[in-house]
C-alpha cells in the first residue's frame, strides 16, 4: 500500500512475484522493493529515478527490509560478475 497524505488516498501495489514460503518476511519485502525499483528505472526519466527511488525508500521506513534490499543491490565482482 502507498498512502498519499496530500490526497488522503491509499493505493495497493501488486508486485506480481511469487516468493518461496520459507523466506523470512523481510527478504520477501526486499524482493518486492527490488522489483519496484527496477521497474521504476525503466519508466521514470533518467534524472528523476534516483530522487523518486530515495523518496520511496525513505517513506517505506522499514530498516530490516532496507538492509535486505542493500544485499541485493551489490554489484558482483570477479567470477560472480561474469
């Protein structure tokens, strides 16, 4: 759900991904956020996607999920990069 204070409206977001049931909630939520951010990169103009992403993540405000997301945003190096 995303809530807009100015409009007093809530919107439901469906990320349309399936999770392994054994994954902890924070890992599932981090996967959802990653899908959202990747989709945003493809839809938002180049100069706006970073400020939009930062604003969204600050509003999300769940430290455990953000820590999990950070693990998924590391660019691999060495053989993992290949």
